[in-house]
């Protein structure tokens, strides 16, 4: 398993912005999204090579991904609602959508942790949450083989 934690308020994948360059219009990523994606790449590169070794090759097999986005509890919440959010009983239902956070992570980790994001075949334990601590994104990556071995071990323990 590879474990990556990005300490910062998460930014979701957004719409491209048209930018005029002479007579042509090009589409570019919003600056905030580009900066956050670069930050995720940097943190992921360091975490991956620290855990797997400096010469670790990019992952090139079926993968299972977990992305948990921990957002700051809004100051507009009442004390009661903020307490419920801190306990995980109130979840973020506002935009941006969870899939847009995941999309940004998939793009950021391509070429850094895995060869291509098409290797991700499933998601586990993924969601948006509130935190009273520092906002962060918690990313976990397992090979499909690791998941299968874990499940077999659990089945054997139940017997």
C-alpha cells in the first residue's frame, strides 16, 4: 500500500478557461487547480519514493484507490452543527463534487506513482468529510493483489 497525505484545502478538477493568444483561443487549467495539482504531484513523488525506494518503478498493474477529502468546517455552521460535523455526523454535500476531487488526484498521480490512471479499477473508502483540524486529502493506493490477499486472510481468520 502507498499512503499519501496532502495537507492543504483540496481543489477539485474544474472547467478549462479560454485564453486568447493573438488570434487564437487556447484552453488552460484554472491557476488554482494547476498549482494544487503540482503540489499533489510533489507530495506524492516524495511519499511514493520514501515508501517504495528511490529507484521504485511506476506502478503498472491493476490498482484500487481511496481518496478522502477532509474539508474545513464552515464558520457559518452553528456550534451544534459544527460539533456534529466534527464527529462525522454531518457530511459536506455542497459543491465541488467528489468525482472532481478524484479526477484531479488521478491526473496528478499519472507519471508520478502509476503509468496511467486507467490502471485504477476500483475505489474503496472514498468520500468527503469535515475536519476540525487542518484540511487535507488522504490518498491510499493498493494493488489488486494486495486487496485479494487481505480478503483471503480475513476469510481464513473467520474459519
